[in-house]
């Protein structure tokens, strides 16, 4: 009798697990393309915020993960006859993940940065007390003392690595 009970419980739990896996797989199949589209839109909006609405992506390059820790994409930006570069960087620390676009003009001068995804615990403090003043020019990128110092250090490191990548231009082969 006990053997029959164990078999019924096992089959029931197996059926529940299989149903849950099928539901997760179906959800992923349905939403996968939309999630990718939303990421591309968010990147385009970030580039427009950094370089202006008339800016467009001329070329896109993937960066090898072994070349840099944070930078994973570079976008060559065309605006009139001026070319700039936007770097997509992703990083994380004990407070969460952050993804951002860092913009540089053709002379390798920092233009601005835009948050693509901010899962930091102190995201509001990071954005209000560090990122907004850096973008506004009232705070130096290396001045990381704010309500979210660890997040600010991560952003600073990401910006500095993007600047180094822009100087080295490793994507040009």
C-alpha cells in the first residue's frame, strides 16, 4: 500500500513540475522577442538623450568579454558630419546590477551617460545624487561620495573603462 502511495505522489509532483516547466518555456517563447525589442528601444532612447534626437547609430560592434570587464557594445554615432561613440556597459556589485550607455564625442570627451537598467538597492540616491549632477556638469565623475557610494564607484569604473576602450578602439580590426 505504501509503495502505491509513493508512486502516486511521485507522478503527481512530476506532472506539476513538467507543467510548470512547459508554462515557463511558453512564456519565454512568447516574450523573448518583445524583451529584446524593448532593450533596443531603450538603447536608442539613451543615445538620443546623450547625443540628441537627430543622432543615429551608424555601426554597432560587439566587444569581447575578455577585452574589458564592463563594456560589451560600442555604437558609432552619426550626427550631421560629427561622429561620436556610445558604449553599453554592464556591471554589478553587492547592491545589484546596473547597465548604462556612456557617450563620447570624436575627441574622446565625455558627453553624458544614460541608465538602461538600474537594479541597485539605492538606485534613487545614485541617480539623483551622482548621475544627474555628473550629467549636468556640477559633479566630477571621480567624486563618488553620495548616498550610494558603491554604486557611484561602479558607474565611475564603467565610465573610465569606456573612455579607455574609446582610446584603444579595440573593435576596429
